[in-house]
C-alpha cells in the first residue's frame, strides 16, 4: 500500500509542476516575473506533494493500530480468552492469512474458524484503509494545490521559497544524522552506566581476566564472572596493527604507482581489479583465512619449528610445532588484504586532486619523478592520506567476521601474533547473541565495551585531526 501511495504522490507532484509552470508562463506575458516558470512549477509541486506525503505518513502510522483495534472490537470469545502473547501470535497469523500466506502454527478448531473470519475482516479493513489513505492524500494535495495556484503571479518570489524548502530539507537531513548519533550515544550511556554500577571502571579497563559467564546458582564456580577488558583491547590493537602493516604500505604504494607512473591502459585495468576487493563480503575473507591462509601458516611454522628442534632454539621450535590454524597473524594479514582497496582508492583520488602546477614546477626545477612524489605530492596530500588511513583503521577495529573465523574467541593478554586472540567487536556480538537475560551483568558488559570503543575511536580521530591541522598550517 505504501508504494502505491508514494507513486500517487509523485504523479500529483508532476501534475502540479506542469500546471504551475504553465500558469506562471501565461501570467508572465503582461508583466516581467521575479522567478522563472520552472521555479513556479517547483513551488506548486512542493505544496502539492508535501501535504499529500504527510497524509500518507499519518495514514501509514495510525492505520495498523486502528485496524487491530477494530478487529479486536468484534473478536470471538475464544480469541478474547487467550493470553496476551497468544493473542498477539493469533493476530500475527491473521495478518499472514489475509495476505494469502499460511499461518505459522496450527490452531485448534474454534480458533481456526475465528482466524478465517478475522482474516476476511482484515482484508475488508485493509481495503477501507487504502481507500481512506488515497482520499486523504488527494484532499491534502487539493488543498495544497489550491493554495499554491492562487499564489502564482509574476511578483511571487518562487525561487526564494523553493530554495528555502531545499535548505529546510537539507537541514532536516543533517538533523537526522546528528540526532541519530546522539541517540546511539544516549543508548550506550544508559546501559553502560548500569554496567559500571556493578563493575568498577578501573577493574573493567585494567583487569586482565575476561570471563563474563554468569552461573545459574550462586554456589557455582565463577558465578561472579571476570570483566577485565584489557585482553580484548590488546587483541584489537594487535590485529589492527598487523592489518595496517599490510594495508598501509601496499595500498599507498599502489596509489602512487597508479597516479604517477602507470600508463592509462594499465590504470584502466589495475584500478578496477583492486576495487573488486572492496566488494568481496567479509565472510568470504573469513573462509579464505580459515581454510587457506590458516592451514598454510600452520604448516609453515610447524616446518620451521621442526628444523629448530634439537638445536639452540629448541624451545622456540617446540612452540612453533604447536601453532594452530587460528592466530592473530592470519586474521590481521587477511584483514590487511581486505583494507588495501580502501587505502589505495582513496589515496589515488587524493593524489590526483593535487594541482598539476605543483608537479610541473617540481619537474621544471630539475627534480626527478620520485623526488616530486616524496617532497611535493605526499606533503600536499598528507591530510587526505591520513584520512584514508584512519578510515582503514576504523574498518579494522570494527571488523568481526574475519576475526571470529581466523583468530578465535580466546581472550588472551598477549602481543604474540601466533596466539589466538579476540577483539572487542567479536565479544559484543558473542554477548548479545542467543537467549540472554538483558538485565544481567554479562549482557550489559557489551554496552560497556561499545562505549569504550566509541570513546577510543573518537579520541583517535581528534588526535589525528589535530596532527593534520598542525601539518597543514606548517605546509601553508
């Protein structure tokens, strides 16, 4: 229904645009107009589409609750006798039957007959709702059109009015983005505060044991749990560091080659191939890490360990022979491959945005192409390149699937790339998956992790922005 109504609004707006433009053009023959006929057409289209769209949204918002109330007003006694959750399930199946689908669960004879009857009533009420929404939209469009067409005359500042509406829409979009961010922060703060009331902040940030299990009985071992998140922070930092060690140099060098050295044919082939990596789902990278890279690394390190056994590095050899498929090095390496197109594509665009006059001036002074890149282009593009690297860091910190499949779930306080580790995002997913009691400390710890990760990312962005601004002032 909603798409039909939106299509109706679009048709009405187009008709209003054509009509408003024609009226403005006809009335402009005797007097010089302030705005062009097209701007009068947009003015009329806004006044027709705006009220009609508001009517559609109101009808969509209140239609379903009103229809449910009308269905409940004439429901049989067998339905009224149901418990609340059973009644909700019954009406969910009524909606499915009315849409031509089969019910999710079987219902006994009295309720099955009532469901058929209520489904027929639901179809009738839905038709009435559609007709009512169409009539309401047409009425709102007609009123808006009458107002707009009565105002169209040569001295109407239609351009200013339309631009004002455009500014209002842009402001509303900006407000949505800001309010969404504020809502996310508020949700994190509320539940994170509840978590930190049970677990001290110092124990959470600097504790070295992460075991957020909650026991069913108070006498079970480990019933209090351990919420020291330092192993999670260490695992996140380790995998991010390995990933950026792979992505930053390879991506940046690829961008420099494509921007300054590659021929047009080579660039036309290599750049799309690199950007294909950005479209590969992360679960594919996870499978690649778990089934290919992990076993290859394990066999390689086991072979090296076998060569060291019996020699001066016998202890290291025995350790390398015990390396498993899941390790931080595998997850970080594959994640770095995934991040290469982000760094490469953004850095390439930034290097191409540097004015050509800087290149020409450097080459005219006798500098080589490599000297021009190192001493002219890279300093000029540093703020943008830093932004590209920060984007890659944010993607690395927020990645979950690759870490789950290639690094494991063990929360270990280690910086050894050959150990299994876990990250903050993986633990957030683990804590909020399955049948969990939302008020428990275990579940609320996910919000504590989320708030800490948000603040760390914010601090990282602020520091990086200050560094970029300082360098930009020196460069200017």
